C-alpha cells in the first residue's frame, strides 16, 4: 500500500539539511505511546546496546533501509547504524515526542548523521530534524542535487516500519 509522504525541505543551518517526513499512523494514543515508549521499541529497533554518555537515551544497533525500487524484485540498500532514542514525552492533549538521532555504525565519515524528533499526533507519525551530509560543502551541494532523495527515503522506510508495528495487533 502506497503512503503519502509530506514534502521535504532541504535547508538547514550551515553544513546541514532539514528533513521532514510524515506517514499515516491511525492508532489510539495509548497504542502509539506503547510502541514509542522504551518497552515497545524492540519491535521496530531491536534490542538496545550498551552506550556511555548518552544520558536518558537508549542506543540500538539497527539496519536503516533505503528502497531504491518498489518493483519486483525490490532493491534495498541497508546500512548498520546506531540509533539513539530518548524517552517518550507529551501529556494527554499534546503530541507524543521522542528525541531521535542516528549515525553509521561503520565508515561513519561516508554517511550522514541525523538528529531530530519523532512525533505522533492525530493519527500521523512524523520525523523532523537535521542531518549533516558527508563531505562538507561538496556534500551539501550533492545533497541538494540528489542525496536528499536517499535521506527522505530512509526516513520514510523507518516511519513506515514504526507505523506498521503500531497497527499490528499488540496481542
């Protein structure tokens, strides 16, 4: 099933690009909070790994994916990444927000670093933040020309994975 992803904005502070993506996640607030909370993350991020100096965040070793082709056979690129996720916040009338960041687990200088917020509100799951493309000024130019497609695609696949877990029967 195809999902709509809202437009991507490719501007940011010096050396970074803005990343925004949203997918439908029409579930109850209670279900969204259980999936985004610390206990529910294993379903979409896997087990935590030990890490020092990340405060109240949990670190997960995850394969981030980019689907290059939706046609059969599907072509997918995967990259191991450390994903750091903070506690779920938000009162009963506010969106549920979770701080999230990631960086490549290997060959880190060749891949972007992301930091932002994962949000669920009113049946929609969103990711909003900034990433630093590799390669400095040249990387920013390449991002504007082409690489932002990979960033949007990676964000969309992660959001779709989380939304699928949210929609799954918790039993």
